[in-house]
């Protein structure tokens, strides 16, 4: 008997719920596992997946394919299915071709994906194929945590308390899933030809614009499960101890940088939490080393935003979580939008962050908050424009976390920053890039400015201003106080109309 495991956003062998279950069933029945991975260009288009992320996934799949065959004799069949509507039919068609009566996969919680999985189960039933979908992507499965009145939490802090309680009461949830057993050699021999199908390449619309960009991104982000574990181990052994004090300063490079692995599933969030707990001075998740405790609470945000998405799926349809914010009248200003995207707003911390994103496909969390707030509140541009731009560039683009982050910064999301709290980008720069090192690293025009003047050269005057002028660094495109007033007035009147 053949059991199929369909790899999606779980491009790893270790700690993979569905793969582990598929393998257990195959072993019980004296059969083997076939892996399947489908590249669906329409999905990548619809979800605005960045070239960096597409490339990261394909590279991860190639490594997965080799490791699965070498260590487990599991063939991974990799194919391209041009139209999304054909994906379910293709999965079941292949199952029939291989004589498989069981197809397993891990759940993806966004609306399109849930509908697809539902269709797979329904069509599977008609074709006498047992389809099993598993919770795997969240540490605590969505739906498990309820408020005292049986509702879904919409505020992080009490949700997090309940998340901790759940994990302390059900410690097995964090256990590593069993690795798959090797396939019997005769099974591997029969299906070896599936392993030999070449991995489809990234479609032309999603390729990097230059080969130098490709080399740069590939060097920055080694793909695959082994690279993920190396990154995690490095962070846990070198940096996590100081994470609570260093994590807000972009120039320190002090965070884990495993987000692209969580997003592609080359690393499970469960493994991250379990590994952090293992190096802590206590078995509890809310005590011991402060750095570990805080890091665990950050990884938990990822679960929080997924739980929210499962309960309020309308956020997948471009609607704000808080419907009363639907009536804010946003500015239409393509010049400002372009200046923001290109990092030419005249606010050095914003520009440095955006240029870093454009160059590296990654942005530090503090900077994500600063630039998102700047777009929605200072420029009063619709936050969804920024949300989309992030997805189109980020190597770690992830719908739930990105949507959650934008909703937080624009005050339209779940458990947001109150709308009247408008980040002051000048102060943010002073607080989190005190010496201006991050700005100097990314804003070429200001590289020669010494000292803090780099954070606001036209205000600082003197040499800072001379350098900025000489190199054509733009003046601020909006004035902070004016922008802040306009924002408060516009949000208030939008709410009034709600
Ligand atoms: P660390 O600080 O080391 O955190 C460890 C892990 O915890 C991260 O890898 C990530 O998986 C998770 N995490 C940390 N903070 C958050 C958070 N606020 N929300 C959800 N998960 C979190 N994260 C993404 O993975 N993909 C996105 O598309 C994304 N878009 C964002 C957009 C905005 C506007 C904002 C404010 C935040 C966004 N984040 C997103 C969250 C966060 O910025 C990144 O996860 C983090 O910067 C990744 O770097 P790291 O791996 O070094 O994080």
C-alpha cells in the first residue's frame, strides 16, 4: 500500500505531523510513503509571493528531495500545475495512478487553502481515497484556547496566558513528531522514477530581476531544513541570552532570523519553542532566562495571528479586523507611495529600513513597525498597499503575521496600537538607532555624516545638512506635526462615520 504525503508549507522531514502519521500508517500496512510537491504559479500570483520566497521554497524542495531519497528511500514527486482549480484533481489523479488509498497533508488555514483541503476531502471520498489533514503549523492548534465565556481571544496578553497554560497542561503537544521510517527497498525501487522528475523552476514572472540579486539573496538565506537548524542553534547558543535587551535595535543583528524558515516550514515553530525550552534554566515556558522567555513570547505571536485568522477569516479578504475602520478615507498619492517604496521619504530611519528590505528581502521587526505606521499614519495611504508591497518583497512573507503586523501598526487590526498613538519617526530613530549606524549602513547619501545628525540632517544643520544636500538626499515629504494632526482628524472622522 502507498501513502501519499503532500508537502506544502512544511518543507521538512523532522517534526512534521502529517509526514510522521503517513509513515506510521505505511509501516503498519507494510507499504511505503511517496512525497508530493506541487508548484502552483497561480497561487504564487494570487498571494503576491516574492521572488525571494519563491526561490527559497524551490531551493528547499530540491534539498528535501535529495534527503528524502538518500536517508529514507522516499521519492518526492515535484510537478507544476498551471491552474489552481486543477490542483485537487491532480493530487487525486496521482493517488490513483500510484494505487494510493491514503493522502495526508498538514492544514493551511487561509480561506483559499481551507476550501481546497475541503474539496480534496470531499472528492477523495467519492474516489474511495481517505484524505487526512493535520494540525501542525501552530504550536497550539487553533480553536483550543477560549476565553472564560467560550469566545476566541482578540487580545494578545490574556491569549498568551492561556497559550502557556495549555502547553503546561499538555506538554506532549511540544513533543517532536517521530521521523519517518525508511521505505522498504523494493518499494523505493518501484517508485524511484518519481524522484527523477526534475523540480519545476520558478516561473518567469517570479524570477529575480538580475543574477546579482539572485546570488545575493541565495547567499543571505541558505535554504532547507539543515540550514534552518543551524540558524536556530546559532541563535540559541550565541544570542538568545541578550534577546530581551537587544531585540529592538536593528543594527545589532540580534534576533534569530529564522522567520523565512518558519514561513516555508523548513523549521516548525514547535521545534523552535522546544529547543528554546531545552536551553532554559527551567522547564517552564514563562520563567528562567529572560531572553528565552521573551523569545518564546515572540514566537507565540505567530500562533496568535493564525488563531485570529481561523476565527475571523474575513481578514483574508482585504477587510480590516475592526470593521469600524472601513470608512477611513485614505489619501491617493502615487508619488508618496513610490517615495515610501524606494526609501526616499526624507525620514532617514524609514528610508534605511525600506532600502534594506529592497536589497535583502528582509526587515527587522522594529523597522517593520516604523515604516508601516509611517505609511498608514504619516502618509495616510491605505495600509493594504503596504501589506501587499511587503509580501511582494519579503523572503519571510506570511499572510497571517504580515496582516497582523500591518493591522497593529495601522490600528485597524486585532489588538492594535490605539489609533491616536502615532509613532514619531524622529524619536523612533533616536531610540532604536541612537548613533545612526543603521541609517549610515543603508542610506548611501548620508554615509559620510558623522554622529547623530544623520538621523535628521536638515534639522541638525551644519555638516550633516551639507552632506545631505550635496548628495541629493530628499527633504521630508511630510512634516511630522502636520501629518500627525491630519492623521488624528482623519481617523476620528472615519470612525464617526462607522
Ligand atoms: P525573532 O525576533 O527572532 O522572532 C522569532 C520568530 O517569532 C520569528 O521568526 C517569527 O516567526 C515569530 N515572530 C516574531 N515576532 C512576530 C510578530 N510580531 N508576529 C508574528 N510572528 C512573529 N513576520 C513574518 O514571519 N512574516 C511576515 O510577513 C511579517 N510581516 C510583518 C509586517 C509588519 C508590519 C510587522 C510589524 C511585523 C511582521 N512580521 C512578519 C513579524 C516580525 O517582524 C518578523 O517575524 C521578525 O522580524 C522576523 O525576524 P526574526 O526571525 O529574527 O524574529
